[in-house]
């Protein structure tokens, strides 16, 4: 008789989880009949998934609950699995995890998030950046009132992939004299954002250490 997901999970829960876990994708289904899983990576991070020897899985939470908890997954459900083997399958990654040898058990993992410790990220190539490093960076654009000067236009909230190149979703912020920048809101009180093509012609400078990105993309495009 096939076991349950709980029976097969490694004996390592949230208290033992590293504090540098990064969510890289979600399980979309079982793959084959031997317990493999299929993962849809976020953005273009499949190479990180395939390089990591250990994956952490956790139950996802609803968007409303995530907004309250500040996390997209239930930390008390975190469990680690050694990766026996993995490979690309179109736009997804399929993998065999240690202890998951049955299709029904693999199918029970559907919708769980997949996280990897930052220590397993391969070194980024020159002029390449991981999306997780871009999120939270301040974005500065050309100041029309001061030639060759740049002013804060917002903060990167998300990195999207349109197939041709990445897009930075930038939440608009404006500087306040003597205080911290405040978010820009529309007439209904909703945050305003813009999409900036993440290509060199529009983003001439990225400084990950300083958490600063400079762009020539027009704010009102």
C-alpha cells in the first residue's frame, strides 16, 4: 500500500529550515508513474532549481492570507527533500525527490511551493542578475528639471518575463522633503506602478550592492 505524503517527508521541519530560502516555483502536477513531480519555475530560474541538491516544499497560502502573514507559504509545513535528479521539460522542470516513489504521493504535492537555499545559487554571469536580487531595489529615472540628474521613481516589486526579455514592475514612490519616500496612489487610493523593460538600452546601470537601478524609461509611458 502506498504511503502518505507525511510518511515520506524528511524529518526536517520549519525549525531546522535555513533562513535564506527563496521561492523559485510551484508544483503543478505529478510526472510519470514513478513519483516524479513537475514544477513551474518563477521567471527564468530553472537553472537554480536544477543546480540545488536540496529542495524545500511547503503548502501555499491564499493571497489574502499571504498579505497578512507576509509569506506565500505556511512555514510550519516546510519539509526538505534531496533531489535525486532533475531536468528541463519545456518551460517546466521535472524532478525525482528522495522518498517520493509513487505517483499518488507526488500528485498530493500539487500546488506546493518549491524553495531553495540561497547558498545553492550558481554565481551569476557578468551582466546577469537573479530576479530575487532585483526585487526591492530603488529605481532612479532622469529628472526632467535637472539635466543628467536622477530622482527616485519607485521600487522593484516583481520581475516578469514576457518571452523576449524581463520586465520590472516598479511601484511608484516619490521623495518627501525631510522624510522617507511615500508610495504614489491613484485617484482611488490604489498603488501606481509601471513596467520597465529590463534591457541595457533602457536600464544602463544596476548596482546590486547599493540596491540601485537607473533607467531612461519614461515614467508616463
